[in-house]
C-alpha cells in the first residue's frame, strides 16, 4: 500500500482542527481517566493501600479473576470453533449465525441479566428444578460466570474471523491435501497464523469480563465478600459515600484497561514494522 | 465469494454442531425465556406495564439522550478520524490509542469518574456551573455519559475509509481550483457518509443500552433523568418481575429492530455500490 506523505508544515486550519480534537479528547477521555487515579490517591498511599487490602476488596478481586478466567477460556474455545466454521464454510444461515453471535454487543446489558433471571431465577424456567436439587445459580458464582460468558462471547471471534478471512486458507488446503487431519491443521497452521489477533481478542474479552457491570449487577445479588465482583464493589463503596475506596478499586480496573491498550499498541507496532499492510483497528492483520 | 475448493477442510459438522449448541444455550435460550415471560402477560397488561407514564418518560430520556450523544459522537468522531488520518503531530499515537479507552474501560468506573469530573465540585463542573451549565443530575449529564461510551464507533468506522481514500483525487481538485470546503463536500463527504452513518447508528444502539456509565451522573430522578435500563433494574429489585419483563422486552425488540435495519441498510448500500461501479 502506498504511504501518504504527511505535509511537513501545518496550516492554521489544520492546527485549529488538531487543537479542537485534542481538547475534546482531554475533556471527555483524558480528565476522567486522570480523575480515577487522583481521587484514589487523594488521601495518600496508605489509605489507598488500606482500601485495596480490605478483605471484601480482596474477595472481589478473587471472584472477578476467577469469573474472567473461566469465561475467557470458554469464549476462546468457542471463538476458535465458530471462526473455523464461519471462515472456512459457506452454508445457509451463516449470516444469521454471525449476527446472533454479535447480538450481546448491541443489546442492553440489563436486558441480558433480566433474561437470565427468567431461566435460572426462582421465577424462571429452571428455577423450581434447581431449587429441588439445591443448586443455586442466580445470586451466586455460577450465575456471574454464565452472564459474563454471554456478555463477552463476541470478542474473540470478532478479532480472529477478519484475520482468517483476509489471510485465506491456501496453507490449510495444502496441508489437507497432503494428508494432515483437522487438529494438525488447526494447531500447526491456523493458530500460529492468527496468534496476534487471537491474543488481542483474548485481551479484549478479558477486559470486558473484568468490567461488566449492568448484567452482573442483576444476577449477582452483590453479597459482600461472596458474590461481589470488583465493579459491584466500586458501586457499593460509592453508594456508601466512600468515594476514595470506590476509586481505589476502580484503579485496578483502569489498570487492566491501560495494559490491554498498551498490548494493542505494541502488537500494531510490531506488525506494522514487519509487514507493509495497513492495520485497521477493527481487524488486526497478523504479520504475514 | 464462492471459490472452487477441491479439498473441503474437515470439521464442518463438528464446528457447526458446537456453534449452534453454544448459541442456543447462551444466547437464544435466555432471550426466548424473556420473550415467553413477556408474552405470558397478555396484551393489555403488557401495554399498561410497558407504556405507563413513568416508563414512557424513561424511554423519552433514554432515546432522546442517546440521540444527542450520537450527534456529539458524529461531530467529534469525524473530527478525530480526520486529524488522525490527515495530519502528523506529537502525541498522535497516544490519541489514537485513547480512542479505544471508552470501549475497554469498565462502564461503572467511567460512570463514577464522569460524575466526579462534572459534579458541582469536580474539575470541569466547578467551571461549568457558574456559567449556568449544569451537567450532573441533568439530561445533559446522561447525554455526555452516553457520548463517552460510544465515541469510538464513529472514529473507528470512518478512520479506515479516510485512510484508504485516494488523495490524488483531492489534490487534482485543489489544483483545478476547488476550495477546501467545496472539495470536502464533493469528494470526501460522499465517501465517508455511509461509514459515518453506520458508526453513528452503532453509537446510538450502544447509548440506548448503557447503564454503568450513566447512573452515577444521572441522579436518576423519575420523569427527569431516569433511563430505561435503570427502571428495569429498579423493577427487578422490587421483585416486580412482570414489569421488568415487559420493559426489557421493549428494549430487546428495539435493539433487534435497529440492528436488523442497520444490516439491511448496509447490505443495500453495498449492492448499490457494486451496481454503480
């Protein structure tokens, strides 16, 4: 692809536009981000540390990490399976399937939580059966994991499907002709080819799993120290008028976001260095 | 795209079966539970629960503020996409990566932060309030919070198109004496119109469903700043499951219809482009 030369000297209108863009981003993104940290450290390091090391916060961290691990694992496996299907085969209903997989991205998360309540809750389809067998899903850890799987299921496939489609499947076809079975093709050819897209998809999925709030707040019951995730902990502390504590927990979530974005930056950087293809943010092409 | 592939790769049945199983269990099953629950109410009850005065005003707040947020996103999204593709300046990479922040920052974190920034004593609130601009606990705050979470949509749909646009056409137009503004309307605008609309629609859909970022800055006064997602939450909290089901069903139906309309519009414009090419 041809590279555009950027004009060395910028005119007044260009400077004005750049200034306006930077000002708007500071206004809407920069200042809120800085505020999280400045509010968390307002009363000093010691108070921050005390807030972070509270048993309830530690329990929330443990639960959040656990729920994120399980849902990222489930959605990575699902993402690879579904991407294999959607990238390699054309069949009736393919578009519909893809739209369904992307649905969790565009529906209100509260609605998702409500829908899950009508299955696993006391009023739900499976409620009486679950009660009879003493299985607790709603207002317990399994419910949190289930709803997190729902909310984060599009992320991995959205990153790897464009990569698989743009790279084609010539290598896979060649391996197949030479007698490789499906697992060998997947493990030795496809996965190495899509590794950066897969990695970034997993990071995005993880960031969302850590940060989901609306749907989780419906199904968790938010029992402190038991079913409270980090975002719910932030919410509770904020409503307790302990805003320093709320922002302290919020810094942990903000750090995950920042790390995710740094990883994206470094992947983009290394792939632009190695290939001449332009990298768009929605579909990250792995190095060829 | 249909290509003649002699050796079909293995795994079609297995991956199709597993994908359909997963989609049914995780996505379709819960959504049909909600649909069945809502339709079991009966038509009259459904209408009275889903369209009573308080619920109607929550739709008004939600749909209105999401529309305002979409307009903000459209203006700033186009501006940011433009400067990120056309100019080089210090901090450009940082600005580019910052555009993804609203997607990845947990919404509850964004929510308490925006409430702190725009509150009466906040960094920006203390300057805006004397000017008579109240953000926190007003529809303006709801709009800003929605604009925050959905800002990346317009930027990320327009940016690649601007990047790919052939600059020689513009340069030729300039050489032929076109003013920058005329060139923009005649040459660039037609190219970015449809991606900008797609981005704006996605931003609108996202704004409708936003919960975490909105509730702290909104103040949540019924009939004034109460969004529909919060009203569903309140009804669930009150164990008023029929109301929650009815309102959630309306929101689900609206997001489905908008999504389908967007896909249809997109498919139509693709076909139109192919025909005219």
